[in-house]
């Protein structure tokens, strides 16, 4: 069986706009206005601290979304100095209780290099395989969510029913291999890794959702939240028995270019980050 149920994703570029040197059309042209800026670092230690804090914030965001399910669910970000190592949330610690101090650092063989907690075996199998197979992927997210898991049972892609869903147009795949079988064997991770070629999300049949980012843990986390939301919306529409009007392909590509990029995922997450800094300062402990 192929690792992907459907043919590999081929992205078609949308017409480009003159952004006048900006990364996104959402960046203000007017100078002097408050607007999130991408971080820069003078040393590896500062970069690592930044990544660990954002990883914790992503875990806390998942808690707020109700993405917890026992010890299931794992988020990872690659270490900036040692690319063969990645930071992840500790085994059997609720997303709401993840802190900078209890994060663990692991290698691609699942060995804990730093930290006191054990690593989630299923998390290691999936995430380590993706990180090892795709050196450009810096972060990955997975959780056993209600709507994403339900939608995954259908074994199909999202329909472009809205601008939000268009963010995933030609940018996600369906994985059929090992459907419904808990991923604790290395070969399961390799099959998932094979599917993450040039896309930011995957729907693993009878399992759930996975997102990956070549930009940041913030982008991976936000696109996971967004994908779960899109799955919920489509299930609600299908429950009505009415056939929705789909966004035409050219408009889907246009929307994907402007609301579905890695940068936009990062930018969306800044609202979550700003709120968590104020309301959950213990995450820095």
C-alpha cells in the first residue's frame, strides 16, 4: 500500500503581488506602527531559550483548546545548535503543566539527552522519523483531538469550503498506511515521514492530525489548531446533508498564498503568545 492514499500533492503557484520587500501583505507599509517582528539572535543560547519558551506556549495553547487526551499528544522543535536533537513535552505531563524546566531533549533514536522525564514512545517514533527524514522541518505537532480524529476516519482531504480551509489547499495529504494502528514501531514513523514532502499537514486515517513547519514551532502549532477547526467546520456542514459551494481552485491558491504561509501561521500565533505571557507566566519556570 502506498503511504499516501491520493496522488502526491502538486502545488500550483498563485499570481504574485508586489509586496514592496515585505514578507506578507499583512505587514504595514506605514512606518512606526506596532507589529510583530521576526526574532533574531546573537547567540545559540538565546535562540534555544526562545524555542523552548515557544514550545511551552504551544503546549499551553493546546491545553486551552482542549487537545489533551491522557498522555497522548506531542510537540517538537529542533535544537538550533544540534540539529539531530529536538525538544519535546515530557511524557504523562498535562499540556497545561508543561514548563521550560520540564521539557526534554531527545535524539532520533529516542534517547533522552537532557531532562528528567521519559519520552512518549509514539511521539518519538513519529516525530523523530519526520525530523530525521526532513532536515528542513524544524517543528511538528500531533494530538488526539475530537474533530480531527473523527474526520480522519473518512480517509479524505479537506474540501475548500472557506478561506480558512483554502489555507490547506494542495498543502496537506491523507496517509493510509498503518491506519488505526498505534505508532510504536519505527516503520510506522518512516511511513508518516515519507508523506511530509513539501506539505505542512497530514490527515492520518483512523488516527488524527499532524502538522509540520519549516519555519517555527509557532507556525506548526497554529496550523494544527486551524486544521482541527477546519475539520470541525466540514463535519458540521456534512451533517446538514447539504452540499456546500466550494471555493474555486484559483481563489484557493490565492488565499493559500496570503493566509496559508508559514509566516502567517507564525503571525497568527503571536496573539496566543501575547495572551499566554500575561495569563500564564508560570510557563517560564
